[in-house]
C-alpha cells in the first residue's frame, strides 16, 4: 500500500510542477518595463499568431511580434522591433498576396490560402493583438 501511495504522490507532484510551468510560461509572454517613470510610459512585448492546422502536412503559420510603447494611455508599435513570420505547408498560397505590414498604430501578417480540398481561408496575426475581434 505504501508503494501505491508513493506513486500517487509522485504523479501529483509532477502534475503540480507542470501546472506551475504552464502558468509561468503564460505570464512570461507579457513582459513590461518602465521607460520614463515620471511620464507614465511603459514598454510591453507583444506577439500574436494564427496557426490553422488540419494535419501535420497541411498548415499555415502567420505571426508578428514587437515592443509596444504605452504613454498616457496611447499605444504605439516600436516599428524597429517588429518581426514577421509567414510559413505554410500543403496549401496553395500566392506569395504576392502575403502581407507583412509594419506600422506605428498596428503591425500585422496576413496569409490568404487555399486548402487542398479547395476551401479558401486567411491566417492573420496582429499587434497590438487586443484590437483583434
């Protein structure tokens, strides 16, 4: 009976450790730091991704990340820090229609695609991503 109890305690400990790691990972995606304390300005790292996937061979990955400047309630994107991701596999994509837009108000990556079965779609990632609906 002691061995069964020990195994249950080990499993519970591993589960709690996993939950802690997931919690830490979700918080670490949102880092911020004060730019100028007296002016009420902050910098915050933001990222967004849209990753539709139907199988391991049919997927789309649109992503964008960068630092945001937040001053007196106004948010701007630090355009010098923006990075775009646009990858796909097993879908038709017209490269000329893939958009990687970097702007001070918003920055985004958009990939229009057609699935193997003919269904059209679009992967779209945006920062600041809380503007997304």
